[in-house]
C-alpha cells in the first residue's frame, strides 16, 4: 500500500510503491544460497540464515552498477 503522504499523481504513488516492494523483498544469499537476505538499514543487507552481512544499494540488494561489475569480473 502506498504512503498516504504522497499526493498529486498516480505515477509518484506507483514509483514509491515499487521502491517499498524492493526494499522489503527477500534476496538470495551469495554464501548459503537461501532466499534469506533482508534489508537491515540503508545499504546494509543481512542474511538471517547464515548470519552474513553485505553492503549493497539503499533500496535493492544489488545496484545496476554492481551487477555490471559482477559480470565484468565473471562473478555473475
């Protein structure tokens, strides 16, 4: 559900809803392979299964720039 304080435009509400969904989603852990990585704070992501902590984007586990670097280095 969108934030009640956002007004004046459905596109702004949809954009905010997409960011919140990315922020609250679970991501796959690079260490254990489980879908257990959740956002702990701004740019801090934590796997509650294997207790690993990662640095990532503010709203998503991997940023677009980080995915490009992983592909160039052969990690992705």
